[in-house]
C-alpha cells in the first residue's frame, strides 16, 4: 500500500479533507502577522530616567550607576548597556531568547522600586521602562503643529493626552515625544550684578529650591476652629486662589528675595534675567518647515505592523477632538505604505506564478482532467502552508512570500 491509496479509496473524505485544509489556510492567511522581513525579536527592556539640567557625568554616576547595580541582579540578563546625556539616562537590558518578556518586566519594575533609595532626591519621578525591539524603526510618526502656540506650549498641552492614549493601543510598544519639552522658568545669572551685590550662585540656588518646595505649612487651632495655612509658592501658584495658574511663570520668580544686604532685599530680578522657556532648549522638531512636536510610535515585539498602524490611525480623530482647537495632528510618516505595496506586489507575483504553472502543465499534458489535479494540489498546498506558518509563529513577509513563489515553480 502506498501513501495515495487511502485517499483514492475514500474520495469523499479526501474532498472534505482538501476543503478543510484550504479553509484552515485561508483563516491562517487572514490572521498572519505582517512585516517587511522575518521577525527577529529579542526580549529587550529599556529603562529611562530624566533629571533636567544634569550633566552627562552626573547622570552616569548618580542615576545610571544605581540603576545598573539593581538591574544587574535580575536573572537571565545577557547584556546590559547604558548611555547618559544631558538630563537623561537610558539602561538597556537584553535577556535570553527563552526569557518571558512579561515576567522580566515585573522584575525590572521591582528593581526600579528598590533603586529609588539610591537615586537623587531631586529626581521628580521614578524611572520608566519600555518593552521594545531596539532594531525596530517607528511604524508611524505623527506631527503636532500650531499657528499660535510654540512647541513648548504644544508639548505641555498634548504630552499627557497623546502619549497615554497611544500607549494603550494594542500592539504599541513605545511612544516617544520629541521636538519640544515641558515649560520651565530659566534663570540666567548676571555675573556683574552678582559681584556688585555680593551674592553667590549658591545663595540663589538655595533660595529658588526653598521657594519651590511644596511642604505642609501647618495649621492654627483655636476657639473650636482649625485653619490650614497656605502660602503662595513660586513654583506651585497660590493654592488658596483658584485663578492663580498651577504652573509657575517668570513673573512669580522675579520678586523672589535671594539675599539681604545692608538691610535691603536683593531680589532675583536684580541679579538674573528670568524668562519663561522650556526645560530643554536644545531640541527642535520640524514638519513641512514648521516647528512641530514629533511623536514616534514603535510596535511591540511580535505585533502586526499593519494592524497596529490601522489602530493608531483609527484613534487619531478621537485624539484631535481632545486636543486644543489650534493644534493640528497629522501623520508625518507611515512605514506601512511601502510594506503594503511590496507585499501586494509579491502576492500578485505569487498568483501569476500559480497561473503560469497551471498553463505550463496544461500545455504539456494536453488533458483538462490531468491539469485540474496539479492545479488543485498547488493551490491547496499553498493555502495549507499559510495555516502551518500561523501555527509555527511565522509572519507574512517578503521573504516568505518569495519562497512560496519559488516553491510553486517546483510543481513544473
């Protein structure tokens, strides 16, 4: 008995099996991940921390080193690298290929919490981590522009809304915002004025830090009443007055007393130029020649690029409604345009190759019945391959489709 005999003896079962294999292949083709090339995803987690104004050396010694000490105790770390710049540090962890990325993320979060005691007290927020393949380029780039707002004002208005909403989209691994930074008050000291009044830069630093501290002021009790004490803080606004902006402005700091000389108050405006600006002035984003805030969206490892970009695009109208009316949200770059075109071309080539194979077989066999058999076998084999690709975790990419195109010619 040969392999074909059971199928020849049971034609009905053979037909049903063929139909089932074809349907399974069609279903697998519909849900296969799509990417330009085969997926090479490493379990990588990137931890980032920011301390505006700190030098690279300070970031390396005070922020990156404590993080490395804690993160280095996590099991399964193959490689750990760090880079520090002005006001930011990034530590990248690459795990073993069989390491579960979600379990590793929980251990990374625990290590970040444990390192908090070793980090500088001026670090306003905990370091954050992201699960993303470092070899992946952004799948879609968005641009936020305005005719009335500066990039700093746009960043302040949209950073929380855009970043949080996009990070919740299925398949999105990381959302980075550039081209701007949070608003801040910049103090440029005047050396001659400092010398004239006999004020040191340390006096000014201590005065600004003391005025910016948001500490409890206490209460006054008496006559059955309890009164909470509030003071207008230069960094927080006046909490007792709802009309005072919560974010400090330059005018709030110019009158700050930094020292007393000969019974007279020396104010910050006397020894420095105080202006409204942003935390980082060395960043610039442009879209069509206009200043813009740029949003880079990166996919999660294993996510379908096409589905991820489609989900992001579907969210854009909702985001636009939540943004200020004078801020425009536009798509600056869509990586899937070339991917869609290339895959369509390869799919068309595959269809043409199947048709050519059938025609060549028909020309040589000169029999409609004899031609029908390899034609059905070729189509069903291709569809079955899609189902097997889905079960084995493969993706639909240029290489896999080209391999199928070449394999189709083997039938001849």
